C-alpha cells in the first residue's frame, strides 16, 4: 500500500500499458470528500478550514432541516449526516450566533458555518468532475453524484516505474520505493486533474478489483491516494473491521460478530459453509471479498440521458474565440452521439461566468435528430447572448436522447417559433414517451442535471450493495442526492 507522488506536467504516466487479464486489471475508485461542503468552499473560499454544515430543508437562522453534509472539521464536534439541524446546533453552535459582546453566546472557536443545500450547483460541479473522469477512462461506473469506479487497465499498468513492462507487479512485501507503480502515477494524474479543473478534492483508491479499490479510497481521507497492488489485497484488508468490507451492512456485521468474526481477516478465513448457513449466498461472497478476491468487472450504469463537452478558456477570449470553441465542442458532441447510435431532441449550451456563475440555454426540436450541422447552428445561435460576456468555460450538450431504432424526425417548421420561456425538458423525462415537440424554444429553463450523464433510478446504487453502503454515505459526511429525492 503506497501513497503517490505528484506527476510532473501533463504527461500521462503509464499510458499504453496493461491488458484484459483480471490479475492485471487496474481499478480506481474515486470518492469526493464531503462533496457538498467542498462545493460550498469552492464558491465561498472563506469557508476553508471552517466547520461547515450543509443543511437540507434548512434556512439561515432556522433550526429546521437535516444535515446533508458535515465537513471533517464539523464532524470533530460530533455532527453527522442525516442528523437533525436542531441536534447539530446543540453540538456545534452557529457562528452567526457567536456574539463576542454576549457573555452567554458560544465561543466563535467552537462554532460552525451553516449553509442551505444547493443541489443544482453541486450537480454542476459534479459534471465538471465527470468530464475529467470521461476523459481519463473509457470504462466507468458512476455510482452517485460523488462516486465512481474507473477501469483504467488500457491506460496504465502495475509495472513499477522505470522497470521492464514484462516484469511482474510489485509484491506485498515490496517497500514504498519499489512499489511506486505506473498505476499510482496515473491515479495521481486523475486526482490532480479533478482538483485543478473542478476545484474540489477527491480521495482515490487503486486496486486490481472493485471492492478493494473502494476500501482503499476510504483508508486515507480526506484528499488521499491509497494503492493496493496485485497480491496484497488480503494483507491490506485483514486488520480492518468487517464493517469496512464492501457489502457488509449493520445487520450482517452483527451476525458476523455473533459468529466471532470481527475483522476482514477473520471473515476471509471463516468456514464458508458456516457463512452460507448464516447469511445465504452472500456469506461466501463476502468471505471472498475479504480475501481480496472479486472478479466483478466495472460496467457502466445504463444509457446516458445527455452527452456534453466543455472547454475552459481565458476570460479575455473574444467573440471569435468563443464561436470557434463552441463549433469544435458541437462537432465533438455530435460525433459522440453518432458513434453511440443515438438521436437527440434538445441542443443546449453552458456558459460559466467568473467566478462560477452558471448559465444554461437550450432549444428543443420537433423530434429526435442526428444532425451535426444543426448542433453547431443552434449552439452558435444560443451563444450569441454571451458575445459581450466574460466567460471562463463553455459547453455544448445534446439531451433527451433516443437510442431506439426509429426514423428521424423532419425539421420542417423548426424556425417557425423562436420564442423564449418554455425551456428544456428535465433529464428525468422519458424521451421516447414525450412525443415530438412542435415549437423550438430557448431560454434558461434547462436543468443542470441535464449536464450530468444520468442513469436509471433502479441503478442509482451499486447492484449488490447493502444497507451498509447507504450508511457509509452518511458516516463519511455526505448524504447522496438519492437520499433526498
């Protein structure tokens, strides 16, 4: 198990290594640290280092609502996710209530900053993160707004930096210097890009399989990087409590404790017939995971609801530069849609003004199309509103995707109505069942959720995860969007 060193420049460490064998698989688990609080710090830098509580259903000055996220500093006071705001205020008074002239007021050093949740903003930051992930891995499983698995086997390898690629991967007994692998360098590259381009920290675990990578990402939070090379997963997991084994929920943890099984090492060594009697089929599977054996492949979670591409640019960019950028983004998005065999009903742009003021505009079509020229035409038309505006980032998106083998709608009458106000359909609508719209609209009605490639609600959590995964989400200081929808 090692921690990485910064990667110099923009070189992709280990590019071109690896193969498809399970023993050589390189899986990264990316887990954003207290994501909602990190987003608030992104737009309010004065919150850095402060205890931050993000409240769902909370309004400033009130005591109603629940904790959606507690930063690590806030958790030191005992504040946890899903806790009532009233209880959190007992443990960590509000900084605004810390009046230095009031002898009964709380000490400012023992007070925190409470802010209401802003899901639209968090989803937009998440889209920035996912743009990086899409660029860094062809095979991804996006588990939630702040968590994803990446299979980067085709991008890097377990080869030790400077060694012959034909040499075997480092052993568990190898020291830190010997265990500095190309996979570690690539994971560091992914992690650094997330912080540089999205502005929020992530913890990354790297291992030959999904369950070990997930545990590794939790092992050195916040802002951690933990690498578990092939052959060392069992040793890495052995001393951990059974609750840390991926898939062990609180009920299963109690059942294992009744069997005298307290650690992952105990679970790995346990009689699997006995485990099957107590837990059914999951018992032996959990034992295999505790032993570092997990042959599941990273698989995508359903078809996307939108396809988008973004690009940062200097705030001094003139109108010609903006148009050139949008034309290139439009061509790339249209190409990706064609490669995936999907049609689209909505074309949109995103313009981010400094420091982080997000504007979206979208236009709906009469029916699903595959027309790269139209994507560029509509995107440039929508961009005209921002010709004189300073922007730090531009994006182009197609949404309301249709993967069905259907005839393309004709565009007769597309320009018949160019009125504002109706806006884009939300990402959750069923593109096939909605029927073709007969009016072209633009405006800022498009939801930021459309900028995040979505997945069916039934797949929002990993298929074999138990209640422990949901509880870990709160224990780690982050309630997921699914918890509040």
